[in-house]
C-alpha cells in the first residue's frame, strides 16, 4: 500500500494517463485491507463456514455502490477527481468488510490450547509462495494491459483512453459477474477435497474434483451463451449513455468475450482443486505460461489498426485457454497415475495373498 501511494505519479505516467495518480492514492490502502480480508475468509472457509465470506462480499459491494454514487455525485468536478472518489469508495468497501469479519471472528474465536499443533514455518512458506504467485499473475496481466493498451493505441487512435475504459471497465465488469458466481464453487471445493485427501480417500477426492469441474463447466457455459446472444441488450441497459460508436464496440467486445466466462471460471476451480490436491506449483506454472503468450503477442496485435482494442481480448482468450488446457492435462495425468498405482497395488496384493513382500522384492 505504501509503495503504491509513493509511486502513484510514476505508475500513472507509465500507464500513459498522468491524471490517474489521484486514483492510485485513493486505492492504495485497499491492498492492505484485502490482505487482511483474505486471512479472515481463509480461516472461515477452512472450517467449511462460507457464510462470513458471502456476507462480507455483499457488504463490500453494497458499500462500494452507495459511497461510490454519493461521493461522485456530491463531490468532484473533474473526471480525475470523480475517478479518485470512486476508487476511495472501493477502499471504504474493503474497510467495511474488514470490520465485519473482525467482529465475527472475535465472537467465534476458539480458545487456543497450549498443546495445539503448530504448522511448520518452512512448510507454510513453501505452501504460500506458489499460491501467492498464482494469485498475482492475473492482476499482473491487467497491469500489463494498462501499460500497453493506452500507449500503443494512442499512436493511431484519438480515443485510446476511451476504448481502454470500454474494455477494462465495461466489458470485463460484465464478464466478471458470472465468473464471481462460479468463484463460490472454487472456494468451496478446496476444503472439501483437502479433507478427503487428509483422510486418505484419494478416489473420492478425484471424484469431487471431476464433479466440481463439470458443474463449473455447465454453469459458466450457460452464462456465456446468455451473454453472447444478449450482448446488445446488456449494452443498451447498462451503458445506454455511451455514444453510438462506443455502444457498438462494447456490444461486439462483450459477445466475443463471452467465452472468457468459461475459461476464467474453469481456471478458478482448477486452481482450487490443484491446491487441495497438494499440486500448488502447477497453477502458477500454467498461468505464467499463458501470461507469457499474452506478453509476446499483445504488442504485435495492438499495432494492427484493424484489430486495435480487440487485441487484448484475443490475447486474454489465448492466455486463459493455455492455462485451462495445461491444468486439465495435469489433473488427468495425476488421476491416471494414481489409478495405475492402485491397480499395481491390487495386483501385488492378489499375488501375495495380502502379505507384504520382503524388502527389495
């Protein structure tokens, strides 16, 4: 949070919009607040209690909506001031969620026994590092968009900033709604699969993984179909104040981005399943591979005038598809390997009559 506030002007300058530094300052405290929220939510989710997570998310969105509208309508006379006030509303929403979660935790905090098992620090670090890297790859992709889209598009388009806002602020917001619904499944599957693994019920754990992926696919595919065929209607209802050109571009981007609902939802569930299975480095590696393809291809496509703002969309689809495909292949390989080992063990038991073989045989 401190570094973001300190470097706000530098970040805004490299993004190609110096006036955005007010927004960086207003948004910077939310980094620390979100980190605290993650700890509280993880604690409750580990106990299979999803209610605090759900209520805190509703609290976030409610505070953000109310304060965002109030602050932007009552204060601020320039676009940069109103943008900063909207970001301040985001920070206030995170603060509201922290207050709620801290209150619930205080009421339900269990007494700590002196004989409580301690989680080894080394194991904690080795577990946290790959999960943290997985979590920052997608935000890093958004940051990369901020630095490349505006700077390249403005070399041949006068409305580069507007197009960037249409894609990241309008299209991605709509796409994020069904993805957020599927996120609940990704969160719920992690403690469930981990619990089965800890009990040695490996077969049931992989069955749970398969069921979660299937449900995610059905829900996300249904949502993507709705968005694809209703893009014009959604654009008219939510972004009716856009001019004709912006509405047309938003509608086209939205219908094309509908496929990302499926990919992002699957990434969430696959990541949760792999972490629960103890394969913490896999999501990090696959997402980084996808991001690498985006980093290489996006500047090239952005320079093509005919593609312009559709370049980041194409690269996002490629990035997410690579990650989903590699995750799925890895899960299948692990499952097949586990089945092969089970078959070998069963064959050995039948041949030895259930007796263990002498060491070395």
